[in-house]
C-alpha cells in the first residue's frame, strides 16, 4: 500500500489529467485535480463560432509512446484519422513545398543559387566545430547547418518571427527531434524540382474526424476521474502545504503537482525565497496572437498551413482547419487562422495587426474580399513559447530545485518551462504520478523539446 498522503494537482490540461489518471490507476485515491476554467483541456480546446470551429491555433497529434497510443485507441475509438501533411512556404510571391531547405525549386533562381552556394560552403566547414562544443546560439546552429542563403531566406526570418526574439540570444537546448536536418542529396534534389514533402517528424499526424482537437481532451476528461472545475489557485503556502483558491476554498497537500506556467506558480507562492524570485524574473516567453476567420469561400488550395517568413506579412504562419478536417466549416467555406508572436520587446497593437493581417491574407490569395468574412475572432495565448535564452537552464534549475524541496513538482510544457507536445504533456503527467508513487519512472520523452510545426 502506498504511503503517499494527499496529492493536489493544479490544472486540468493534458498534463494534469494524465497525472491524476496515473495516480488513481496506481491505486492512490487521495488525489484532487483543480482547474480554473469551466472545462478541462487547457490549450487542447476547440472554439465554435456559428458554423465554424477553431483550435487554439494548429494542434496536430503525434504519438510514439506505446502506452499513450494504447490509451488514445481505447478512449477515442474511431475518433482520429491519419492526415498526410500539406504544408507550404510563402515567400518571394510564391508557394513552395516544406521544408524550405529540401524544396528550393520554385524560388527565384538567384535565391536558389544563393541557398545552394551557402549550403555547399557550410558543408565545407563541417568538422571545424568540435563535436563536444555545439553551436553556442540558435542562429549559429542554423548557419552551421544550412549555410547563409537558406538562413537568410527562411530559417532566420521565420524563426525570429515565431520566437519573437533575436536568434543570437537563444540556445539550442530545445531542439532535439523538432528541427528537420537536410542531407546534401535532398537539398540538391529539392533544388531541381524532385519534391520531397516527407521530411521532419510531422510528415503525417493524427486529427479528430470531427469536433476539433478538443475531442482528445474531452475523451481524457471522461476517464481520469473527478475534476474540480472553476477552482482557480490563488495562493500557495509551502510551509503549511496548503493551496487557497480564488473562491475561498482551500486544500492541504503532502505533494503538489503543478502544471501552471512556472512563472505563475512562483507568483502564487507566498514564501518564495529571494534567489528563486530572482530566477523567476529571468524567465522569458513570447505570447501568441491569433486571428480566426470563418470564410464563405475557400481559396487555400487544400493547404493545411503555410509558413510565412517575410517581415512584410505580420504573421509567421497561416493555416486552414477545415482542410485538415472538413467538419470544421460548411462545404466550400474555410475556417482559417494566423499566428503572430509578441512580447515586451515586440508589443502587439491588435487593431493595426488585424488590418495588416487582412491585407496580408489578400496578398497571399487566401482572402479575396472582406465580404467573405462570416466570423472574425481574436485569440491570445499568453506565454505560448518559452524562450530558451542563456538564462533558461540555470534559472529553471534553481526554481525546480527549491520547489522539489517543498514537495512541489512543476511539470508539463509550462510547468517545466519547455517546448514540447501534447503527447509529451501526457508523458509528463505519467512521469510525475510514477515519481510520487515510487514506481520506476519512464524517462522524460523530451525534457525539452520545440515548434511542433
Ligand atoms: C501555439 C501552439 C501550438 C501548438 N501546437 C501543437 C501541435 O501541433 N501538436 C502538439 O502535440 N502540441 C502542440 N502544442 C503544445 C500543446 O498545446 C502543449 O504541450 C499541451 O497542451 C500542454 O498541456 P499542459 O496540460 O501542460 O498545459 P495547459 O494546456 O496550459 O494546461 C494548464 C491548465 O492549467 C489551468 N490553470 C492555469 N492557472 C490555473 C490556476 N491558477 N488554478 C487552476 N488551474 C489553472 C489552465 O486553465 C489549463 O487548463 C502547441 C502549443 C502552442 C502554444
């Protein structure tokens, strides 16, 4: 029998639901799962406006862990289908295949030449950097890997728009499986038009036939046991091991699993020591603004999403939910989204960006006339992208070490303060549960990971 006492889990996104499920499955019933919203799911939610449905920007499922695959099969029978990615890049006025580096064909010839020469020069420098001294910045990693041309025409402008910070201030700690590599035969083949769409970890993905990605979190919510909704943690006293909620409710714990963003968790702790407060002040992130449009036409030619590196377009990516799942809009219509990141150094003027976005969509050909807009909504995702700058590793280590010593396990994409996927969230929850139960934990799937697109 487990000697573990009361466990409080904060946040009923995929990580929190997974933690509660695996604790209960492991025989531990003294678990309370609290969620501040009226429904579970966190970012894995779908909004419905009239006849159109939108996720919190593109959320596409990849599974590689057998136990998680088994759960999804058991809990979501027949819900998901495998979709082969149809992604493009829009730059220099043309749409080319993704990934850029292995699909240069279609770009202006001068661009293709510059990219190839840069790539060949980068290969000639292979081996100059010692194997035990990786590129010191994300920018340098790009230049080493693909050369100056591909860096200049896609990798640097696109990633700068997405992360919202200069890439010279970022490390490479987050990458692992998320950045596709570019072998020389593929770069040359792609430059002469031998198209290869199949690269990268996301060449195909799983997506619900109907209901949007929220189907996944709804199915999970139905199987994880009780969830206390509308309970927002407002104060944590680590000495008393007690959480107070905004509605006056309180819960004592022996162990606390938090899936809140690490910054917000620190802000709730009333007795945070100075060095942890300093570390918390060094954590940086970028938020995402998204424009959701339900259109009475579909001009997207079946594309699932398009990467837009040029600064003259205010968004880094645009996508079409109803091309992934036709149930998301009426036949012949489209449910589209765009994404832009913002932060303190790159503030958002939502009105101006909205107008520039409409203009950009028209220039891209996805919108012909504003009379086609049946639904228009704006969405914000705070702290969507954790920034891996040079403070990240030391600051997160300081915070986690102190929290662990107080019996608090902060986990999940935002709890760990990393870049990771929906499956990682489920794995993180399982790992946290097993750690508390004293069961040998399976290794963290990513520890850090990155954009999933
Ligand atoms: C723009 C974007 C695109 C993405 N695309 C993909 C993709 O294509 N594929 C993929 O696999 N992953 C994708 N992800 C990642 C995926 O969304 C996350 O990995 C996953 O949803 C994290 O789940 P979580 O439970 O850790 O966090 P969250 O989903 O953030 O859940 C945390 C929960 O805590 C609750 N909460 C917050 N504060 C409190 C409080 N004070 N008290 C109580 N509850 C509280 C929140 O309401 C929320 O329900 C994407 C993420 C972003 C930002």
